[in-house]
């Protein structure tokens, strides 16, 4: 778990930039904090302590996951 925290701290700034960009660029009502939390969870699932993570791969996978997450949550109709 210590290794995951180390890589999370390295990628935190880049993940934040992705979340901010997607939050502003999509016009979605999904908040930055929700996107950052979803990205952090995705990083945890992608992380494998047996091989060193590749930064570009992780960030690309997180970005694509967040785009799918926004699309899925934007399609849900509000409950009246």
C-alpha cells in the first residue's frame, strides 16, 4: 500500500489537471471532487505492485475512464 501512496502522490497533480479539464470541457454537472475520487479509485485498480507503473499509460487509462464515467452519468435522467 505504501508504494501505491507513493505513485498516487506523484500522479496527483496530473490527475487533478485531467479532472479540471474534463469538468470544464464537458459542461457536465459532475463536480471536480467526484471526478478526482473516481480517478483515484481507477488508479488503485490499475496499480499493480509487481511491475512499475508507466505514467502515460496510467494517465491515459484514467482519462478514458473519466470520459466514460461522464457519458454514463450524463445520460441518466433526473428523478422528478
